[in-house]
C-alpha cells in the first residue's frame, strides 16, 4: 500500500499534488479518490459544513512536516 512522501504546493501554500511512495505524482482530487478507496495508507478524508472534502494525515494535524517538492 502506498503512503504520501511529499507534497507540491502552489504559491498560496495550498497543496495541489502529492508524491507517493511509489513515485507517483497525483492531484489532490486523485488522492481523495485513492484515500477513499483505501489505496493510500495514513490519510483520512473529512467533509466540512459546506460539503467540501479534504485530506488530513491520520496521526497529525497538517502536512507541514512533509517535504515540499516542486
């Protein structure tokens, strides 16, 4: 099972892509689908009051400790 090893952020600091342990670079939307299907380990999805889905690490509050790769 894959894990997330790094993130790509835009100039606003928002995560736009993830890098997986298999070397894949996937979009935020693809990562949401993969997490929901159980293909990526260590992440969970949540839905805010507006219905917007997001991804969080299971054991931590943010992705700040992940390397930011361009």
